[in-house]
C-alpha cells in the first residue's frame, strides 16, 4: 500500500464497523458520525431520491467528516458495512492509484447500473459513456485524491444523497465486478428512521 494514503471508515456509534476486521495494521482512521439534528424546517431542493432525509443527511455529513480527517494525498473511504469479497483487495486498491491521474474517483463498488452505458477503461474498470445519463448507487468503497476534498466538503445536503452526488459531480471510473460486498445484516441507517 502506498504511504501517501489514508484509509478512513465512516461509521455510527450504533454499530461496530465490519470493515475493521479487514484493516488490521493498516492504520485506518475511524470517523464516528454524530447523531446530527436536522433543521425541522428543512425542505429538500431535490426531492424523490430518499425517504429518510435525516438518515441521508447524517450519511452525507459522515462522509464529509471522514474525508476531512485525512492528511494524505489519497483517501480510501469505506462505509462501516463494507466487506472484501476477494483476498487481493488491497492489491486491487494499490494498483488502481494510477487511475487517479485521469479520474477524480475510483469506485470499488456500485449497484443498480446498466453496463451498456459504460465504456471499458481496462479489464477491471469502466467509465460512463455520457456522464450524467447513467444511474449508479453506493458509496461503500472509493478512492479519491486530495484535490477533490475541499470541493466535496463544501457541498450542502439538498436532498441528493452522498453516493449520487459523487457520481454526478466527480469524473469517475467504476470497478466492473465489485471487490466489496455490502453487508446489510446490521440494516441501513439511511433506511431506518433513527433519531
């Protein structure tokens, strides 16, 4: 693993981060998202994408908090319920660092996408043919360079969840066959109406 890399884990005090079982000795930064209170008068500018704005906003802020804790040139971000599905996941991440010369984000997990709207980058990664026309969800595991951190931290939640924001605002490539599973045995903090 390159030494100009931080690994940050976005989590909640409500559950143990599953990904930590796979990060021993890697110096991961654990960022526990507070139970932020949402303005009771909040009205989304973008509607229809989420049902639970409180959960989506906490997730949004959690990712912003996590990337703000990094001091390195590159940041590997994991949500707490990411679980590697292959033994060489660390090599996959290390080998993908060079993609940040072209892209603002390398995503190692995506769901609900249509492969036909993507072009091949290499044998493992694809990119959208026409950015903005594709649909893709999940911010489970991704790599970003320092140069996009301030841009991402500056966004305010407007009804668009974090994962969709990443795919709409950043030039990205996506791993065709995810290197991580989304272990939802602990449920989703976005789906739950947790206060």
